[in-house]
C-alpha cells in the first residue's frame, strides 16, 4: 500500500514538473515574442528627390504632419515581399527616418509614384540596431498627397476618381492589389505558433516518458 502511494505521488510530482516546464517554455517564448514598448515618435526627417536639405518635422511644432507621415509606415507587417518593382518603375525615392527620444529609431524608403501604386521598402538594418526582415510593401494610396502636404515637392496626384455620391474608382489596376503579401504575413505567424506548440508538446512528452521510466524502475 505504501509503495503504491509513493508511486502515485511520484507520478503526480513528475506531471506537475512537466507542466511547469511547459508553462515556463511558453512564457519564455511569449516574453521573447512580445514587442518592446515603443517610444512616442518625436519627429521625422525626410530626404530624397528635389530636397536640397532634409525636411525636418517635429512633433512639438508640427504634430499633424508627423502623424501623417508615421501613418504611412506604422501598419507594416513582419513579412513583406522579397522583391519589389524594377528600378526603372520605382520613380522618385524619399527616405523617412523616424526619431524618438532624440535619436533615429527606424528608417523606410517611400516610392509614392511607383508603377502599379505606391511602395514602401523597409531595410533590415535599422538605426535602433533592430533587425526586422527586409521587405517590400504596397503603400497607402494617399502617399503622394501626404508627402506633398508636409512639404515634399511633388506634383498633385489624384488617388481616386470621383464617381458621384458614394462612388469612386481606383486609379490602381486590379492586378496591382497582391494578396500574397498579407498571406505571407499570416503564414509566418501561423508557423511560429505551430513551432511553439510543438515545443510544448515535446517537453510534456519527454517529461511523461521520464516519469514512466522512473515508475517502471521502482516497480521492478
């Protein structure tokens, strides 16, 4: 009777240990995956075509303009397209550097007049020493007008053609809207989740196998 009680106690303790390890692994992975708190943007610097001097916008003096520029890049996902348009189809390039706490944090290349619609390129090397995956993204349709509104010397562009009350037609062709970029992002997130779940299952399996071996040895 005493031996059975000890065996059951060992099984319960081992299961608890395996569950604790699994929860610890999940917590550690979640902590690593959790993004660091983002500093509020203090401003942006814009350089590029026909800009003799960098266009410096600061949140304390031009908050609306800073927010307009940030809105062009803040929504980018973790995974973009590996290849962008040909160089001859990109048009003028404008580099946006986002500042926070008095120092550069992030940089992006904007191509408001790219063939097929505005594009954004995010380099892997960032001023804050982070290393996101480099990639190309479709930009917002109002990119050219936003840049022109904050002081970039771009000719006026009409991003939509009015079709009456409640109507409108895209200037971009339908084939320019590529769903593969969003699909890549979703698949990347799913892959990371599956790997995390597999790791948890492996830890639990190893723990239960160890418990079973321990019980088998003690019952001999």
